């Protein structure tokens, strides 16, 4: 084994002597050690001293990734913790959206792609050109709820169901005091404000998962295909999760969808979903975990694509969930990046990487799935 890929196992101390500084350069999440102890790059939520984390590090290597904006806050935290333990490795992630992440990976521009929707058969076929002797596979890495955020003054609790949400996003329900919304919210003073529905303009796995939910839970009201591209009528578009968040925050009467961590960071209230369970279900890491726990692996070979039940009516199960995947080659990965790629993904799928997710509003993988992911990562070549 060449010296440059020598592994070291690091135990992070309870109180680190150095801080991690983060910078966003051209949309890339870049992290490096900074001995000044500054606050740049810290998570918004206050934290006590970091718990000890054991990471099997590489001494050097560069790994580039891009894709899903829904998982960007999780990836940001993973990079921060990994590079604090493994300063010789450089990880960069560009949160460009799932569609762009798949496209960049398939033209060989990145070592891994992030997507909230599994690869299509045509993508897998194309991937054989960039994975010599192999193919691209989907590795589930993080879950979470797709929160429905809204901007209504003096309304701090709002319930919607799938048919009503579908009609809003297809411009059939256009005012907040519509009878269908009032029926779901007895006793709530709903204004006659026009609904400003905001959707993603870019190819988005978050959009794909919302489409899947509406298609399964409200098939009569949502006739559109389950795709990354938005097909509903009317509304307003914005680029990326950040763009949708900004539009909702600045527009009275707005409604938008994004991963829960974005809603929490922007302090945007989110809708509870009436699924037919005993009580409407709020978006949280815990309720998303209940929804994801029933997922089954339907991928073939080393591919670990999951099938989710968006039509669940189980108590406490939030139905609009996504699982973000990292796309990698099963065989044919770049030899220079491979050791660091395996090391980083082993950390993210491992106990240390998964246990921090609820604290930043994500749902960890079901343990039975996480075990399979770790086994596949060890075999990447």
C-alpha cells in the first residue's frame, strides 16, 4: 500500500484545540482546519463540546461531490466532523440539486453524486462509461421529512391533507380561506389571502418525492409523473431549497416545500399532514423515521434503492419523506480518490455519522439498511 493512502484511526477529544472554518466558494462547501478558534462554519444551533468520534481516516486524498440540496446541511456537518479528524483529506460538495448531481457524476466530474431520487435505468446504463467494468449504484445515506412551510401572519398551526395540497399546487385552490382548508382547520382564523405556491425550478429530488407523495396519496387530484421536474400548473418557481425558503419567507401567503432543516434554520412554520391517522402528523426527524422504517430495499446487487410508502396512515408516521442517496461506482472508481471516498462514506453511514442527524433535523437510516450500506462501501473498487 502506498504511504499516501495509509490509514489512521482518530479519536476526537471531547474538547478540540482547533476549530473548523468553513467557506462557500462558488457554491462549494469547503472546510479546513483553522487554529484561530473562530466561529465561522458552526451550525446555527448551539452545541456543547463535541463528543468523541472514531473515524478510520486516510492521510490524504481529494473527493469531489455535488447534487441534492436537501442533504446539504447533513453533508456540511459530516464534512466538518470528518475533516476535523482527518485534516489531510479534502472533501468538496456543491449543492446544485439532484438533477445536476446525477448529470455531473455521469460525465465523470465528481467522485460521488447526491440525489433524493434513485437512478433511472438509462442513467445506470450511461454510468458504465464512467465506471469501467462496473456501474453506478445508489447508497441511501440520510432520511428526512419534506416539510411544507407557509407564511401566514397569526396562524401558527395549519393542517393540510394530500388532496388539498395537490389542488393548491395545481392552482385549483387559490385562497387560504377556501372551504377545503377551513374544514381541516376548525376554529382557525384563516385569511382570504391569495395562496402563493412556490415550487423548485431546477431538477430536484425533493420535487420528485413530493410528486411521489401526491401521486400515491391523492391520485385523483395529482395526475403528474413522479419526476424531478415540476409539472403542476401555475405557482411560482425558485432555484434550490434556499431559493424556495427565501421566497416563502419574503412573500405573505406563500407555501413551499423543502427539507426540514431549512425550515428550522429560517424559522418557517410547517404544516401538519392529515393522513387519516388518529392525529395529523408534524414534520420531525422522529416522525420521518417512523415513515422510513417501513421502506424496503428493491435495488439489485450492490444497489440499495429503497421503496417508500408515501400513502401510510400509521399513527405518528410523516408521509412526505425522502431518502438521499450517494451515487458511486461499484467498480471503476478513480484510483486516486477511492481510498478517501471509502473512508468518508464509511463515516457518514457509520454509527458516528448517523447519530448526529436528529440533532440537525434529519432522520438516520434504519439500522438494517445502514448495515447493508456499510457492507457495500467496503467492497467499492
